[in-house]
C-alpha cells in the first residue's frame, strides 16, 4: 500500500478536529454564541435553489433567484397599493433582492479587464466567407506562355544572325556523280545511325537499336506515372531522356570529328577542324 503524504494526513486531522468541535458546540448549546463574521452575507442573501444536474454555475442560480424575488416584490407592491402599511412592509423586498443580486454579481469571477462574458466557441473566418481564390497550378496560355516563347525565339534568331556573320555553313560544291567525296558523311542528324553501321549489322544498327530506343521512350510516360512537374519527382523519366540524348550526342560527335578518309577513326587535329566547318 502506498504511503499517504504528510500534508494530506495533517489536513485530514485538522478537518476532523473542526467537525468534532462543531458537533460539541451544537450539543453544548453553542447556538447562543454570536455567528462568525463571514456568515452575515450568507444570512442576508437567500440560498438559491440548487441545480439537480449540477451543470448550472452557482452565481447564475443566485442571479436568477434574485431576479425572481425582485419580480415577486414588484407584484406585491402593486397588490398592496391601497394601504400604506402593506406598501411599507413589501418595500424592503426589492432592496434585499437587489442586494442579493449585487452580491451574486460580485461573486462572479472576472476575467482580464473585468469582463465576465463566457466564450462559447471560436468560429474561423474561412468557414463563413472565402474571399481568396484557391491557388492552382495552371496559367493562361496568353500572355504567360506565349510571351516567354516569343522572347526565346527572338533571342535564338539574334544568335543565329550573329553566328552566321562570322562562321560559314559547312557546304560543299556542286554534286559531281563522277566524283564521290571521301569520306562521304550523312547530315549531322543522321551521323548517329551511320556511326552505328560501322559497329553492328545493318539490321541491328538501323532497325533494332533505334526501334528499341523509341519504344522505351514512348513507354516512359506509362512507367513513371508521377503527375508532378518537378525534376526531383521525375527521376526515372529524366534519367531515361538524359541517357538517350547523351548516347545519340556521343555518336554524332564521333561521326563528325573522329572519322576521316574511308570513314576510319582518326584524331580531329590530323585532318584539321577547319576542314570540317569550312572556316
């Protein structure tokens, strides 16, 4: 069994001694003794009827009792208006009721600033009215998207004009069917396929590898179904596209700079970079 704290034992002993003293006073005629000072307000104010449910606070019951007594006193004044004695007898009743109501109101615990109102609930403003539109991840095509695309196209056009003023296009002379250039290279966007033809069978280099690459790229959207547009959330799709671009870029660079006569592998500085771009 757990030990009872000392202060609880002391409080219980004091309470027990007070009850025994009260019983002794009541048995020995202690009723003739003057009542304590703190009992005067309680005698002046009538005890309100208790709440059986225990849900109504005591100060509200006291205020209600005072209001009823005040109303009863007012009715008594109207009924005894014909005799001065009756009026004098019933006059103190409203004052006593008012005094009881004031005492009950004074007993109400006051909050900050002396306010005695009770808070029932807090209603958020958003549940009553919503003046702010719900943000979405969509914007209008005009002007948000088209303005950016138009500015990007202007910047690219200006770059091409400046670049073409200093660098000539790598074009050859008129085609001669009696003279085949060595090496004979395809346009840069087909040099990847031409480079694959030097490594694999034409069926593998021209059909199988490009076909598998296109099928995997087309299926990437069904494999990675994340609807987010953030790069950190689309790691699989971004990795797949990056691998495809880097693979094709390496083949184009090798076919452009590292292939010489007879489409043999050579270092770029052996044939000269100026021969490639016709500077």
